[in-house]
């Protein structure tokens, strides 16, 4: 055992990247996460987190309402904060906006991703990133598409929800 530890220390000193990769591979929670993907014990519930930048012309509640509606229509009960912290898998939607002077349009980015918060670190499994410039309605269409991308993958992994 002492020889193994000494060897790991030598490898870590010589090549930190290899040491880091070996640590990830040997850590069972990471390996299990890679195997199970989106699959959950109770797929009919999904926690979510929404972040909307202060420069957007709409509120956090508007985007949160969109997420809740899409989850309900998919047969999934939405769980909001602080439940997302205690539930390993969650959907996150981020919206950033920059207003254009003397125009009704905004430059925006929308990101949706599925994360796993079962360990001390959050691991993001997937990410869909969109950007553009347009009116509020354009941004909301993009938010809807970003949510749909994640929910499609979630439903495919949790096929039991689709057969109810």
C-alpha cells in the first residue's frame, strides 16, 4: 500500500494532468454519473434554477414561469429553490441581456443545462447555448427552445414518463 501511495505522489508531481484524470476515473460517483446520465429514481420531479440578468427588460419570474409550465406540460412536477440543492439533478436556465441604445431590441444569450449537485461540486452534463439580438418575444422563443432541448434529452433518458 505504501508503494502505491508513493507512486501516486511521484506521478502527481511529474504530471499533474494525469494525476487529475486518474483521480476522476477512480472516483466512483463521477463514473456512475457518466453511466446514468439523466436517469433518476423519481423522474416525475425535476428541480430547476433560473438566473436573469438585471439588464433584461423582463423579470426572473417570467422565465421561471416558462420553465414551470414546460415541466408541467411534460408531466414533470417542478421543484424550486431550495429543493434544487437537495435534489441531485436539476435544470438551470440563464438569460443575459444588453440593451441597445434608442432601440427596442436587446442583445442576449440564453443557456440551458442539466446539472448534478449530488457531490460537493456541481457537474454539468449538457449545455445548450444561444445568442442573438431581438425583441422580448424573440428572447422568449429562444428560452423556450433552450428548455425544450434539455427536456427532450431528459424525457428520452426517463422513458417511463413518456409512456404514462
